[in-house]
């Protein structure tokens, strides 16, 4: 956990309008399930593939959005007028799993930046003012522990998450005095298709979702769930040593 914001404690999920962006992915889908288990009753879930998001969940409203297109995000906000959204959770993300020497590395990196960085900016540009205008709310983004250190096996993905982490800090500075809690979520590997090529322990999407829902009711601005807490502490102790360890993972 990191710093906290007073006034965000005590969020009533049953009374909150919640927007989950990227709800058809492994994390987003598990998150919507957990919100339903917590008896949240006003959930909007979005996806590029709305038929894959929330179809089996009674009472969940399903919408389509492409976060990489500002016009698409603005259109979503227009369609949601009157729903009093007080929580926005951005789970949209892509990972091309490319090293820098890969032949298509530049093409993959552009798509990662479009979604992971500019997509975050688009969502924040549209929804953070709406949260502020209603007197406050929560803006949560799924980032990665790799926002802090690069794993060269997925070099440009890490770079995009590092940029998104920096943007999250800027968003927090811009909006905290308007009553908007900006929360970054920094898991290590999560057991989804995005990390299918990674070896080693992975947090289940269900466990991560439970951590995120619990964090919604608190004041913390950073969440290091599961093994990420120990990894972050180790990185804080010796960042260079962890950089070397990540580099060693791709040798040979």
C-alpha cells in the first residue's frame, strides 16, 4: 500500500455507479464477478467485444468502447449520462510480449502505447472531470509491478506501464484536491492469457479482483497485491540488483 486520501474511506458499493473498462479480459471479468458478489447493483462493463463482457451477469450493463480513440470514450460518457458513475476502473491493456530485437517490436510498441498510455489519458480526460463534477469519486487503473523495473522479454510493455505509472502520479496531483482518489494497482504476474508465456508463480485473477474491491473502500492510492508487496519492497531496497535479475532472465 502507498499514501492515502481521506474522504474515500467508506465507499458503499451497493450505492455506487461503477464503470469497469476492459471487462472481457481475465482481470476485468474476475473483477466484475467480485463486484457482483459484493452486491454492487449498478455496474457498467465495457469491452471492444461487448458480447464477451458481462453477458451472463444479470443487472450488469454492457457497453463497447475503444480506449485508444478519444471520440469513442466521449461517446461512452454521453451514453452513460444520468447513471451517476462514482467509480471508474480501467483494466484495459495489451501486452505484445516482445523483446526489443523482435522484427515487429515497433509495431507492437505503438499498439501498447496507444492502449496502455494514450488510452489511460483518454479515459482520464473524459471521466476524471465527471467524477470531480459530482463532488468526488475513485479512478483506479491496473498497472503492473513492471512499471518500476523492465523485464526485457516484454520490453515495450514495461515501458508503456512505466509511462502509465508516471501519468497516474500526474493525474493524482491534478484531481486529488477535487475529491478524486486516483489509485494505481501494481500486481506481479497474473494468471491470464497475457502472461501465459511467463514461468513461475502467478496471482489468480479472482484473488487480484478481491484485493482491488477491498481497496475501493480504503484510502490507499497504491495497491501492491499478493507477491507484489514483497517484490516492491525488494525493488525499493536495491533497484539495480533487481534490474540485473530481470536482465538475467533473458540471457541465452
